[in-house]
């Protein structure tokens, strides 16, 4: 049995770069800085390249900005290619994101986007929490068909906020 799962919480290193394909599929690429679990504040963060597909790519492009606090669950892959200029084989690690959680506060988001972009419906607060107390919104991977309630979210995502399905995303 093999397990390839990575869970990261950190800040976006740049605005997502969104691309569309003729098939209608979209992909967003961005970087993410994750602080090390040490008390040394001067230590450099670890940097990860992220690749997000489908409706989640559009969510990332609309709501994630450089410095936004986000959480992701995905799998680590190694992209390989041949450099056109040198002919050398190159590779880099990339996290293929299955779940994206927007963890920043509403005040952070308001500074990153104009007000008219805030028309997305709010997910209900988990049982026992007052409305508006959730930390963020987890987005279910496109095509999964599964509806995930906040109480049934993966243990690694507990406390990230309420989960919604891709059918509940307004685009």
C-alpha cells in the first residue's frame, strides 16, 4: 500500500496564474510559503509550487492573493522536462491540490478584491458555532461527487471551517 498525501497551511507567494484550455478546463498555478515549526523567526520558509485544477482553480484565481492564508491537501508529484536551451533534463516538485481552504479573515479578502466580487453564498456555520465564526471555507475537489459536512471533514482539516461541494460554488 502507498500513501501520497500532503497537507500544508501557509501564505500564497504570488497571485494565482489562471490558464484555460480549449476543453474548458482551467488550471491555476501559484507558490506557497510555509513556516518551519521552529522558534527561530529569521529562518526562511519552505516554498511549494501548487497546481489547482477545475472549479477550484477559478476559486483560487478569484479569492487568493499574494499573502493570503490558505490550506491545501493534495499529493506531491515531480514534473520532469528537457530544457530547450541546454538540453538538460530538469525536474521540480509540485503539489497537485485536491482541496483548497481559504483561511484568511474577511478583512484580508476585502483588501484584496473589490466589493462586487463578494457575491458567493456563505456556507452555514458548523453546529454549535455562531454564524460568521468559521475560519475559512474548504472546497471539495471537482468531480468527486461527495458531499462533505463540516463534522465529517478529514481530521487534518478539522477547524478549517465548513466544507462546501463544487456544486455550491456560484461559477
